[in-house]
């Protein structure tokens, strides 16, 4: 199991951190682009960080797994949003948790939550800390807060090969889980971009989306049953392949973002590893033609594993194209069935809609397990997706972020127009000519796409937070006004609360508050997330 130390100023582990030299080299290239010299701030040192004294006294019987250690409190202060990493880079840890718990058994988890409950300490469940929506921070105005890191509950307990399901503890990281299942010939097949650093419990709590574009890709699809500790007791659902018995208890847990309880383990549906693969990258000269082709492919219900559409800007930035063409990346895979016929069918539909690809560029493997998505524009895009590294840019004044949503096809073209117009205007006002806005579809449904917009530009050093706030407000307002969801897979956290409050029915909000009151009467679990 992973025992590496997490980085406290960038994504991932200390081993993922770029060096000062790599940061300097990147800064030199960036300086050339912006036309003046920018020196990267020095990487912060833990000894230089001033931390508020802990406001809790850990009882001796809990001190084996709960500590007020400085590094532990620092590393659990933030999630993975760019502005959090920026604050960390600047050595600002103004509101750390007062203690961090690492329960190794469910008994220790119970004792931790009981202590928080008795004392009224806020309790923040924590998986890999990759939340990009301010889901793991200590809320302001809190008397004392304890972060409960599930990293001690990190094993596969049981595999049921007959039903193809595995009982997995919540704190298990993505790579550890796949390392366990691989020799058995299985996979969970859930790969969010943050896969190396995030956990099963975090995925369930945030309804995360994997990087497959159609069909089963959300964690929701894989949950067979869940076990969760609430301040009112244990909540455990029955293992069932399906059930029509009233509203699903699992549906309330999935997406509860640490506000109703702490997920300790789940039975998850697993599957055989793919051996047949096929890949094609189809080019389009115009964005409307490209998204129309994507709609036609998905509505043919061929269920490609990947159907990722990049607009010309995104294709230029991430797939090495010249910025004038969109690319539709089509990928198929199966453990048992050759995929050649399916990819040819999808390519025929895309060509018929105006797409271009040579037959020789369609890659099909023969069941040997050979991968087909390497090299060319498709491979370039894959490498940039997997190699994402916030540590290089952190602190240089380059403001970049993303917002993701979903919208039905009937509204999509107008939605895209409105979002680009409003967000483009805000970007121009705030970041001037350096601003860039691009879009890709991360997931595609028969009734609509999940567009994922990226923006970036040169911010005024020291004003990044205010500048970001203006752009983010414009983006959130545009998305909600044009009929989309405030988040498709990044979750609500504290960041998306205003949009979430507008989107959900008020009676549902009241019902959720009632559930929260029953399960967590003192309101200690992750206050400010989803509900007050
Ligand atoms: C570079 C990057 C790429 C990303 N790509 C994707 C992506 O492709 N798809 C996607 O869906 N998301 C993505 N995210 C967002 C994030 O990774 C997901 O929300 C992920 O599911 C969080 O998992 P985690 O283990 O890190 O949870 P954390 O960040 O630790 O926690 C997230 C939320 O879940 C709660 N929580 C965590 N564990 C538990 C538990 N055991 N019980 C109850 N509540 C719990 C926390 O309180 C918090 O509210 C990305 C983030 C980054 C930084």
C-alpha cells in the first residue's frame, strides 16, 4: 500500500513535486511568452510556516492515531484547487485543522467521531485531499476542527469473483486498488484524472466521474452497497445487483460529500480487464460540425469507451494540432469482443457528418492487450491529460482553472454561445489579451454532452483570488442561467454552494436538511458543504 508522504504545496506526493531547477526552467519559458522576467517563488519549507496553536486536547486513549503534528495539520489544510495550492506556495496556512485522525479500524473511527461529537468539534472526512471545490477545508468561524483521514483503512477485504464484486475500504488509493485487482484479472475501471492521489471513499462521497466518456464511468454505476458511520450510528445497505425497494439508500450516500457520515467501506462491482482495443482521432474544420458528429455517434448507442471532443483551441493546446481543427477521439475496448467493427462504424458516422481521418490512422488491437491510443494527436492529448502538473506553474501569476457542466443537446449550441460570450467578456476584462477559453466534452450522453471549459491568462501577482472570483462568478452565473448544472463531476463543496442552491428544488433542500438533522444532530460533519 502507498505510504509515500503527500506534498503540502502541490498535487500528489513529495515524489511528484518538481524541483527548483524544473520550476526555474518553466518560469524562463513562461517569462519569454509574457515578455518580462518572472522568477518562481521558492518552494516553501515546513519549518518556515507559522501555524496557529491547536485548540484541542487529544485524549490519551486516542493519541495512537490522532495527532496535532505540524506537518500533518499543514498537509490537511487544503484540497487541490489552484488557489489553495497558491496559498500553500506562499506559506499561508491560516486555518488548519486542530488535529488529524488516522483511524486504522472501524473501532478507532467510531471513537474518533464519538470524541468529536462529545466535544462539538467539527469533523472533516478526508480521502486523498484532491477536492477542487473547497470540500476538505476547515470552515471559518469554527471553534475546533478534526480532519479524519481514511488512509489507515486502505485494504481490499474480500473479492467475490462469481458476482464480480470486491469489498474495499474507503481510504484505498486508486493505484493501490488496481495493483490489487490486476493479478486477479480484474479492474474497477474508474479512472478520474486525479486517480493516482484520490480514494474510493472520496470518489463515492463526490460522485466522481471516470475518464471513460460513455456508459459506465461514474462511481455511482459501480457501487453495490456502502457502509457509513454517522453520528447517529452505522448505515449499511444490502448487497444487491438491483432493487426496486423504494428510494435507494445508496443514492443518499453517493454524493453526500462528508456531510452525512464517514464511508468506511463499500462493495464495488468489478470487471475483467480489457484486451481488445481500437482508437481513432477524427478531425473537423468547424466546431458545430464536430459536436453534431459527436451527437450522432453517441446516439447510435455504440458505447465507445472514449468519445472525447476537443474544440480547436483545446486541440491546439493539448493535442499538438494547429488550433484550426477540432478533434474527436474515439476509443473502444472490451475484455472479450473484438472492437474493429465498432470503431469503423463510429468513424463512418463521424465521416458522414463531416469528419476526416485516413483509414491507416484507425488503430485496432487483436486481443493481445496492445494499447492503441499512443502517438499522434490522440497520444499527445493523453500525455497532457495524464501529465498534468500544478507544481510547475504555481506562484508564477498564471491563472488557470476549469468549470464543468452538462446540458441537453437541444440547448447545447445556445448554451455554448452564452457561456463563451459571458465568460469571454469577464476574462477579457480581468485578464486582458492573455486570456484563453477552450472546451472539451469529457462525457457524452445520448441526451446531451458534459462540456468542460478551461480558462487561463496572466493574472496580477497578489490579486489572483479577486481576479479568479470575478471570472468564476461569471462562469457559474452563465452556466445556471443557460440551463446547465453547476457541476457534472467536480462536486459542490463550499465553492459551488450558491449555484447548487439555485439549481435544486427548495423542498429537496429542506428534506436533505431533515436527513442531516437526524443523522448528525450537532451538525459537526463538514458544515457548509451541500447544506448549512
Ligand atoms: C488534477 C485533478 C483532476 C481531477 N479530475 C477529476 C476527474 O476526472 N473526475 C472527478 O470526478 N473529479 C476529479 N477531480 C476532483 C477530485 O479528485 C474528486 O472529487 C475525487 O473524487 C476526490 O477524492 P479524494 O479521495 O481526493 O477526496 P477528498 O478530496 O479527500 O474529499 C472530497 C470530499 O469527499 C469527502 N470524503 C472523502 N472521503 C470520504 C469518506 N470516506 N466518507 C465520507 N466523505 C468523504 C470529503 O469530506 C470532501 O467533501 C480532480 C481533482 C484534481 C486535483
